C-alpha cells in the first residue's frame, strides 16, 4: 500500500511538471498592424512552433498606454509592429527589454539603427512613408481639385472631406504631427495642424481607418501611411495615393520585448522568428505593403518606392523620446483639438 502511495505521489509530481511545461509554451502578443496581418502572424507562428499565442490588436498609441499601465504587473510578452516613436518612448521609460537577436545580420541598416538608438530595446521590422490617399470618384463628384501637397489640404473647399487618426491613440497620426513640425518648423507646423483641423470630419482611433473610410466612400481624403492607401487601391477601390510635394516623414515599424515578460523564452523565439524573411513575407499575404527589414524578404512591386519619395531626415531619437512626444501631444490637445470645426 505504501508503494502505491509513493507511486501516486510521483505521478502527481510528473503531472505537475507536465502542466508547468505546457503552460510555459504560450505567448501574450500585443499587435499593432492591421488585424489581418496580426491574425496571420499568430496562426503561422502557432503552427510552426506549437506555442499558443494570446493576441490583442490595438493601435500603437493605445498599446503603449496599456504597457505603461501594466508596468507594475506586466501581462504582455511582445509588442509587434506599430510606428517606432512609441516603441522608442517605451524603451526610454524602461518598459521594454534589451535583446540582441542572432537574426540581426540579415536586416537592413535602418532596422539596426533603430535598435542601437534604443539600447537594443526595440528593432525595426518594416518601413513606410507617410502621405495620403483620396477617393477619385468622390473628389470628382464634389468638383474638388486633385491635391498633391500637404498645404493643399488646408484649402477651404476640402472642409469636411478629410480624416486622420488622433495622435494620442495612433502612431500614424503622431508621425503626421512630428512630420509637419519637422517639415515646416514648430510654429508654422502647428498653424498647419490648426488649419487642417478645420477641414477634418473625424479623428479615428486607428491609423489606417481614414483610408478605409475613403475607400468605402465615407470620406474623400485619408491621411495615412502610403502603403495603407496602396492596399485599398490594390483591392480595387478608387483610391489614388499621394506622396506630398513638400516632402514627408516615414516610420520604422518596430518590435519590442516587454520588460518583465512572463514568457521570456517564448518571447525571444517569436522575436527571432519575426525577423526571418519567411515570417516577414506574411505581410504581403495579408495585403500589407510596407518595406520589410529582412533583406531577403520579398517586396511587392506595388509597394511605395521609398527611393523615389522626397523623405525628410526624420529625427527618430528626438521625436520618439518620452519628453518630446508628451510635449507635442499635450500641445496638440490644448491648441488644436479644442478648436471648433
């Protein structure tokens, strides 16, 4: 009888160990690109590794806020995608973990530069230029001129015809704000944002929502990253993509391991996997047209050609810093968002 007790106790220990191992094979992922891409990433990673992924999709500004709110008791493991500025702010505030992946030698220099500027607490996974798109049918129906520059969007005839996201929730919109300030200087840049505000019909939460609304005919112009406008045009919607004539900013979409991640081994496995050419090729399957950071990953001929676009020398270190980002957002809240429309 004694032997049976010991055998049963031993089996409990073994079973307990199995449960611990099974529970460890999981990952909590915060994902900021379009939902289709996030879902494909999860499905493929689970199939290839057997690791169970619990994914939450939110825009980059919302994800940053969540990670900060959870910092005393982190619930997420990896933050995948979204504009680099909030990733850099998270790094500066100690919300993300340094990690040097063995995949680094396969990446474009701009991806490594992003990592080095954040003490390796984040890394670039894709890049894309800012711009806007418009619904050609709505533009013609309303007798509106074709816009080709940022300052065209200030024309009074566009009143009620433009959407952009809120820079507090959207990395795309914060990049827009930081781009305009760098392009025109802060004083003139905020005057631009005030003039633009007068023509805005809605500030969305998600950065890509404005061009999706334009594609559906719910607004005429959407300020977005150009690859998001390309995705709508490729899908057959009457959307024309614009690289503004004055020049424009760009993003380095990034990935970070959350400080205090509960599933650190799985987090590093995902991080390494997400930097492979095969994993980055999933973006095209999800109709996302960013430029991938792995030099071996395919790029669609429909993706915006960054070499042909007039890009500003976007200061990622300054505009991704915690203090500057907070200051600009507070100034936008106080001086722009409160104005009548």
